[in-house]
C-alpha cells in the first residue's frame, strides 16, 4: 500500500514518514520511504534567497516546480514498480505540486503561460501513470497546523535559506489555502488529518504511537473495502 505525507513546509512530514517506517519495520512489515529532494536540490536555496526581481529575471519558481515535478514523477514510478509486498511512504506527493505552482502563479512568480505549460506537462505525466497498475496513493496523512506553529517549526529546524523574515508572506500564502485544497479539491485518496498544533512525534513518543495506530486503523479499513469491492 502507498501512503503520502502532505502538509505545510516545516510541519514534520519527514519525521512522520520516518516514524511510520520504523513502526512498520518493527511490525515485520517491509516499508520504504521516498524523501522530498531538499539537500541535493540546487534550485531551492535560490528560491528562498533571491529577491523577487532576481526570481523573475531567472524564472526560478518555474524551474523549481519543474524540478520537483520531475522528481515526484520518478518517485511514483518507483513506488508502483516495486516487485515485493511493501508499504511505500512518500514525503509529499505529486498531487501537491500543482497547489504550489498555483500559489506561485497567484503571487506573480509564475506567469500564466508558464502555468499553462506546467499543467500540460502534468496532464501528460498523469496519462503515462494511468498505464501503470496503480498510480494513486491509498492514504494521505495530512499534517494540519496553525500559521504560528508553521513558523515555529520552520525556525526550529534551522535551514538557513528558509529563515529569511521576508519569506513570511510567502509561507502565509501557501498556508492559507492548503486546508481548502486538501479537503475540497484533493480526491486521489482518503485523507487522515493530524493536528500538528498538539502533536510532536519527536519529543512525545505517545504522539508517535497514536499516529501510527491511526494510520494502521485507516489502512485496515481501506483494505477491507478494497477486498469487498475486489
């Protein structure tokens, strides 16, 4: 089965993915995590560090969206082509890429023409994935939190290129529409919402256990439905 971890920048997607991976391994269930490309991403630091004028001149936001889209397209193919029974866990999904591109268009960082090219590329990619046995995840674990929590978590993890105070407006623009996109527009899988205002899988082991139990219960329920349909 396939799980994706979604949610705002900084809310702990990687930590939750690692927590689920360890849980499945401890239960004797083979699992693999596919991480978001951050440390080896040559474009991401530029996206956060350059001025708006420099971003526009060098078309960095558009390049960044293409970089992420390409990596996530490969991740989806890797997940569905795995030859042994396994739980795959993706640190953000290809479906969320569209939302980030949409926000950047709204901010004027991606032009209407670039967004049209991006959407056409996504459509072509999804047509390719339709030929595979199963492209969609079984479950999205959506990490939801207040804007204050988002800022606190971004600051606490200390990535220098993310801490610039001028980025606060960008973070807010992404944050303010995220819940609506997940709850009203995302339809690729079931969604399990986790309140990150009150959850910390690193500092509170009880929170880690609770999330793992909730995910497992949800997957068992989905398997029962799939079995009945099959």
